């Protein structure tokens, strides 16, 4: 096995048996239709890395040309994926919550658009290949949807579910 392929992309909690944390994790699992806590921990690690990079950039000299360019690239990336609004600044990254990251998953976007009745059903549709982003079929529920791709999330035109769940589409053809 090549080096580095067995490293985890998330950190587990330091104290595994905290009732309050476990209850909040179960609430998030249900609300966003996550299959296990590993998906939640992966999103939390992603959020931690955003905050870490923001703190690092805030701690450096703000008049340095390279720091300004890195800050703009970092903010641009977070705005492109929809984690930040267009008016947000570098300090706003520190106030992000886990929900901000989870809302950008393909599973959540498909559910919010009304393509499925529950987040769990959205997950199933994605895994079975019924959901496309533009012309591209995605079978990964954790795919991060960019803001400009959000309107392109739809049922595959060849999917049998498109007509079953939305009969008005079949009548219009």
C-alpha cells in the first residue's frame, strides 16, 4: 500500500462518552441524513481547517502582498462553495458553524431543492445515480456543490424517478 493512503481525513472526539456531544451529533445525523458519525467528523475537520487557515492569515502582516493574495484566494474559495456570503470577510470564517459546511453537500442541496422528501431519500437517489449536477452524474452524497452549480442540481433526464416524483414534468413533454 502506498504511503499516506491509510491516513484518516478526520479526527475523532477526544472524550468518546459525553452525553451532550453524542446527542447533538445524533441530531445532526438525523437532520442531514448522514450515514454515520465519520461523515460528521469529516465535516468538522474541514471546518477546523478553514478556521486554522483563517487564524494563520489573520496573524500575519496584512500589508504583505503574498498574505493579501492568499487571503483573497482563501475567501474566494469559501465564497465559491457557498460557505461564506459575498460580503463576509476573513474574520467571519472563525464564526462558521458545522451546519454551514453540511448545507453545501449534494445530499442537502438535493433535499432542499425538493428532489427528495427526506435527506435520507436524497442520499439514496444520489447513490443510485438519479441526481446530476449539470451534465455530470454524481454518486457521492458528500460532494460539495458550488454556488454556481446549485441551480444545475436535478434529476437525470433518463431517470425513471424524474417522471414518477414529478408527474407535471412528464405532462409537459
